[in-house]
C-alpha cells in the first residue's frame, strides 16, 4: 500500500508542506496566498482545473495576485503525478503563449468520410489561447439551437458559444461568471436544458476560507458547486447560486495542559460536478435538476513542536453526493450521500480500523455521472478505485438508483470490474485518468448504457481501449463489457462520451491515436448502435461505407502542443444528438502545429457545413491596382487573413453574418493566375485567383521590343 505522512507547518500565515520524500515550501513572494498544501493529499485525484491549481500549473492563476501558483514548474518537478520533469513542450504562460495566433494556417485537411468539416468555434481575447473541457447541449424546443460551454483561459470564468443554425456558425464568447465572493472558476462546466428551453450551467467556483489554530491564522481553498441559469439561449448568465459548499471545521477542540489548542481539522473540497435535468417522478409535469459531485474531506490532527502548531495528515475520505432543485435552480435540497464513504489512511495511525459508515484504507471514489430515465428514475454511477491502490490494479463501477426523485437511493449495484488506467499514458504527458470516469446514458425504454476506458488484459502494451456495457433491467444486472474501438493496434483511446438520440440510437465518440505512426497525435472517432447496444458499427450505403467505427476530425491534434508542458487536455469531450444529426466537440490543437501553444474547441456534425467562399472584382486586370474582395460563410466576428500567393497582404474582420468586404492592392507580378486565399483565425479558408493581364513579363517583353526598335533605327 502506498503510504505517506503529511505535515503542515503554520507560522505567520505562511505555510510549508513537508512530504516524506521532499520539501516543497509555498512561495513567500505572494502575499495572501491560500495554503494549497492543505489539499495536496488529494491533488492527483482532483478533476481537471482544481488539479492544475493545486499543482501550480494553472496558466491563468499564474498571472493573478494572491495565489501560490509559481511553485513547481519553476523547480522543474511535478511531484506525485508521475509526469517527471522536462516533459512535453511549451512553457507555463510566457513567452511561448505570446507567440500564439501565428498559427492560423491549416493548409491541408483530410475530411472524415461521413462528417462535416471541422469548425474551431472558440476565439481568443488574450495571450492565453487555451480552451478545454467542452460540454454541449441542444434545446429540446429548437434542435437548431445549440450551446457549447468550456474552460476558457481568456477569462477568470468559463465561457459559452451559441449557434442557432445547428452549428454552422457560432456566436461568443459569453462569460458565465462565478460566485460573487469567490476568486475564480474551477472549471468542469456542464450544460443542460429543461423542457421550457431554459439553459443551465454547472461548474466549480473556488474561494478561500480563513481559519485560526490558536494564535496562528492560515487559509485553504474551498469550493462550491455553482449553477447559473440563462433565459436568453446561453448569451447571458446573470446570477450564479451555490448548490453546496465545502468548509473548514475544527472538531474535538480542547486545551491541553500547556494551554495549546488540540483537535482535528477537516478541509473539504467539492469536485467533479455533473448535472442532468429530467422529469420528477412524483410530479412528471415538473423538471428537476439533479447535481452530483465528489466530496473530498481531508483530516489533520493538531500537534506541536514546541509552541509551533503543525497539522498531521491522517486520512482522506471521499463520498459521492447529490443535491436537487425543483424550482429551476433557485433553491437546493440538503446534500445526500449516494455512495458509501471510503477513505485513504496516511501513515500508521491508531484507530485506523473501520469507522461507522466508512470502509477501506487505500481507496478513492471519483467521476460521478447521473441520468434520468423516461420514467423519472434517477441513476448515478461512479468509479471506485478499490483497496489495491488508485490508478493501478482493479477498479469497479457502481450504479445507484432512486425511485423517489432523488430523495433516497438504494444499495449500489456493481456494473463492471476493470483494469485501472494510470494517471498518464506511456506515450504522452497529459493527464488522462479522467478517461476512466464512467459515462452513463439512458435509453427510450429505460435501458442503461455505460462506456469507459480501461487497460485490456490481453494487450499489456495498450494503455486504453473504449469499453461498453449495458443494463436492460434498470441497473440490476449488467452485460459483459465489449470493446468499441475497431482497431487491431495497441494505440491509445481516451475520453469517451456517449448519448442516446431521440430515435433511441446510441452514439459514442472518443480520442484515438491509431492514425499517427509516432503514437501521439489523435483524431476523433465515432461509432453507433441502432439495436440498444447489441451490435455496433457505421454504415452509409450511398458511400459504400461499412465500418466498425469511423474518423470524425479532419486534422490531427498533438497534445504536447495543446497546453503548457502538454499536461492537460481536460477530463472530457462532448456529444449530443437531435432527430436529424449528431454533434461533437473536443479539445483541438491543430493551430499549434503552425504557431505557439494553442488549444481550441473543435466542432463537427453529420451534415455537411458549407465551405467559405470568396469573390474578387475585377477578377482580372493589370498589376498595380486595387480590387475588392468579398467573403461569405466564414465564422462571425473573426479576423481573416488575405494572402496573395504565399504572402499575407491584408487583414479584415467578418460581420456577425460571417461576411466581409475589403479592398486590397494587387502588386505588379508576373502575367498569369495569382492564387488568392483567405483564412480565418479558426483555420477555415477559401481560395480563388486573380489573373494578372500585364506584369513583369510584359514589361520585360516591351523593353526588349523597344531595344530592338532602337537598334533598327541605327
């Protein structure tokens, strides 16, 4: 069993963390910084952005005063993650991110055989060109109305983008905010609509709570699971409310004979929210919002060295919890535990036996997902690392069911046992443990579908395949898992997502590295089932296409170029289905192949998206004149770069309709067709030509003729 003891030294508001293997003090140059060390026992188990914050890797917080976010990148170590030092490419925030924006050229794309061209829908408003963890939702009253939310390092908050033409064009970014008294967003955005067409966004909001141990003052990060409601289709999110909040408490307080405070400090942190909106079983005409999350609770005993107080870390407990709202998110129920509480014990601590309601001593729960079936039953699934250590050995997925609108849950049922994946794969530097978090969806007749990534026992060199299991009896029993990715290689698959369409078809997407000889760059792959998961594949008769799965993306992504040091793609992608189409969003780094560190949110759908067009007037003439260039079907409100041959000669900006008109000067060139290309910032482009009727060659020819005439006159 992996064991270690954590000591937190407290003095004059400056904290230091002493691990058994190294000394990592917080940075005293930052005044008012929270004591991030208090969350370090949970650091590798936290979801995306909270993990980055605790590790000191969050690019946005590196630029904000009052945060201790300069620590370990400067030391060249990433302790506890297995990432090592010097991994990946890029830098924390500067100067490589400053170079981004030069990568607008994507000169070649290989379209997927059955999907639209890709759109990069996110835009940059700063020198931090990074977005990740996209989530997507479709308005049930208008299937052409789609919202995408994401972590956006251009802002302290998350952002959303809105489309009213089924994803052909996008408007945004729209900031979503965070709780008024907090310091910033912790990411993990999740979107959902209710039957009225109201949109809801859930995310983590991070604050700081101060507390005292005798005469010593310190503080810790705390979090809320926050929710915002939009009544205008996702453009504005006027108010966020806290559905539940973690806290710092001191229990069993007493004064020892030396007059010193004794007791147990518990540091709470709420992580990995996921939300679903569905009919209330007790009142089917009413929608209820169900929010699930992981509640981390870390326990420290107050001890002393002389008169200096220290915190001795003893254990960390995790519980999957749920809150619900019946009034469109205005008020929320008290949290209830959906899962048992499990714990990890640090060091040899007396009384480490079973406590009431708790079990395990090297265990963690994470990655909850809820669904509501058509009958209004609520199901919640989660990952249990089991007691053989996390990210190694065997793990388990459990599913708990509520038949009373989320007020109580029955005994969890084991859905699958699997080989756990590690923190990072062996072929890349990014955190991909989120691939093991279960994804759950419900069918039209109450079927339950589960997908996840696990290590195949029969291929020891393969770090992850996509597995599927189903239940046809509302979670009582589950089928034997099958592999969905249709490749015979040991290439990595990661971040699967699934959804059930209005017709009952089951759709699954994931990241896949099979097409890259180096085993690093990834594409998005997709498959579906039209018989409740009995068989899988993709077929288009008119194209003669019949495959087990198919590529979606038209350009690959290199995770090492996506995020500083290549450490973070997020924890998930997004997928949604309407009656007419399937929509997918993912973290995409194609622009970074031609510029600095860059990570965008890409979008594709099944139906084709019209390509941009450009027209020039006049289309021919002598060099050395002005012409007019008009563009159509580009993304709205975005810069476009106009190139003649290989040189950028002008920059314009599109209207909210994706159009532009501008004048450019055609320099004197050689006679003949000159290639004119227009690229927007997302890599979309169109091309045409201008025919130079009189250029350098003509001038040379006339000079030669004039010289001959002069010679003849002599």
